[in-house]
C-alpha cells in the first residue's frame, strides 16, 4: 500500500521554504507546541507576543520531533529545518498539506463579526441536522463532531490544531462545518490553509481594542475572511461595516437586511423575548420562520444562518424545521424559570452594542421594568467599560458588578463601568460580588419585570487571574429564586 505522507522535501517545495537536512523524512503531524511534539511531527517555531517559539526547537527535538519549521536557522540542532519568512502564516498551510488538505472535503461556513457568531453556528447546526447532514461545529461553545462535544481553549483553534480537527471530521464522515472565525484568529493567521465554501459576517461594534488598537484595525482583521478564501460572501448589511465589506467584495455577495432590496430580506419581524418570528425572503420565496432565542438581533442571526444554509444547498423545509426545533442557545437570552412572576434571562452580551440591543428588546416586550446586571472584564478593552455603563443605564435599574476581573482590581472595574451610567435613566447600584449583584437584581424585581444577567452567558467560571472559581450565572440565579420561593 503506497505511503501518502509528505516527505520533508515535498513539504518544503510546496510552502516555498529552504531546507537543510534529510530531505526524505516523512511528516505525520504538525504542532506549534513543543510539549506535543513527538516522532513524525514537524515543530513550527512561532514568534509570540511574549515568548518566541524558536526557544523551544531543542525541546521539540528532545521529544522526538522529526523536523522544525523556522524563520531563522537554529544551530546546532540535530533535526532538519525548513526556513520560511513567516512561520505563523505558514503553520496552518503546512498542517493542511500534511493532513491532505481536509478542508477541500468539507463544506465550511466561516462566521465572523462582533456579536452573533455562536448563535449563527448553533442555528446552522439545527438546520443541517434537519436536512439530515452530518455536521461539525467549532467555536465559543467548543467543538461538536456528530453530536459529541469537546472543550476548546480558543474560539478558533490554532492553525495546526484546526487542520487536525478538519481531518478528524472528514474521517468521521462529516460533510458540513460551521465555525466561528474570531478577529484574533484572522489577525494571527489561524485559518490560513482553510478553504471556505461560505464566509459570513454578522456585525461590527466596539470590542477587543486591547488587541487591535482601534476600530479600523479591528475591521481589517474581520475583512481578512473575505479576501478570496471563500466561494461566496453572506453579509448582513445593517451596519456600516457590513455595507463597506459588501462594497469591497471580490467574490459573489449575498446581502442580508431588513425590508426589500436585499438578497435575503427580513420582513414583518416580531422579536419577542422567548421566541422570535419573521418572514424571510430568500431564493425568490418568502418563508415564515420561528426561532429561539428571541430578540431582533437573533432574527438577524437566523436570517444569516438561513442564507448560509441556502448557499450550501439546504432547502426551505429543513431551514424552517431546524430553526423551529431549536430549544435555544446556551447563555443566549437563556431563561431561568423557577415559577417566578417575572422573567430572568442570562445572555453573553458583553459589548456596548449587544447590551443596548438586549435592553431595548426587553423594554419592547416587557409590561414592567427592565433590570440589568453587567460588569467590565479585566485585562480587556478598557475604553468600552464606560460605554457598557451607558448601555446598561438604558434600563430602569442597573446593577454594576464584576465580570472576569482577571489581574485587575474588581472594585476599580466597577467604578469605570459606573462612570458611564451618569447620564442614563437607570437607578444604579454598585456591587462588586457577582453573587450578591444577581441576588440584588432578583430581589428588586416585581411581577412583569425582566431581569437581564449579562456578560458571561454560557461560562461556568469566574476568572480572578491567580485563581479561577466555578461560577454559572444560571445556577446562581436559579438557586436564589429557589430560596425566595421556599
């Protein structure tokens, strides 16, 4: 039986690298983590923001790595080396080649944007299953391969890990994949070597400026998904960023937006908090769709998911059935119902625009007051903290608390968010302890009110930097509601 593994010489030629050492060595796998290196592995030395991977070539060698991919020759090392100008950009490409270019055997839908990526991919999973397709999902909630879930350390895995995952999906019989593509992943070249059938864009609002520096750099990072690596671009053009992206596209564009004049139109939206309804104009037809979770933003997510599904050949029946069958998305307008006479909803909204959108939806569909719990995350974009406060202050009562403080002082984070609430309508309470903050919000609720617990969504921990403790907003809220009812 012929050996279809790449030789080091073949790999060097295909990635345009210079080779020193044994050209006949066969490569089985690729890693950028020397601790995972072993026989048959190509170790890729990636310069990081803190640590340079070239320092670990000798460690990879001791662990049995077959060869190293470097930007600078490392003398003296006992294993062959391939030198390229940028190892980070080549990491995913080399891994794709070693694994037989697995993305060619998959219909991959890449979803990027500030908000909605997770919801769109979960919606696509429901639609694909209704269509009888074998499906894989990659993103914030982890990896799902044919219904089996695994945890991920990044929303979008590093290039070598991603290509290994694609190979596993192909070997498992998966045909369609929906994956979240974060701005960090695009800026750090994690999806190089991946061929997308569809690139989809949700929206753009302020987030991650601790990494990107400014909104233009953030936009350019997102736009890299639309630089020709996908066959078709599905773009929500509600935001100025979406319109700009659609106007600069070099591949066929499917526009999504409210009302006529779009390829996929959102008509007669009814964005109730528990389940949203709308009529979707798509493929020359208008289809009535229902989806959970509710909210106008999730109507947009559903329309985008429907447009993506349509582009990979899924019909109207499975689109309608898949969305209607969804029980919801974990941590996205996720109800906590212990029989109380008011609604409690947990949501991942952690950007100013997302918080404002959720508060607006709650106000439109509540007979009482809107109460919001929100906090600023430590070691992240500090400029958005007062903007979060301003968005929260659109509620009737805003309880400002901690999110994931990480290495920062939680009390200082609370003060920075509170500073943005001063011109708002809300009564403001400051409580650093998130447990107590959630209890305060619930204790202030009356029949007909809506309590929104925002920022952490699906997360089951709270990060204090030196320690990470179990914390689930849903469980904290449910426990306190049970105490009150008892």
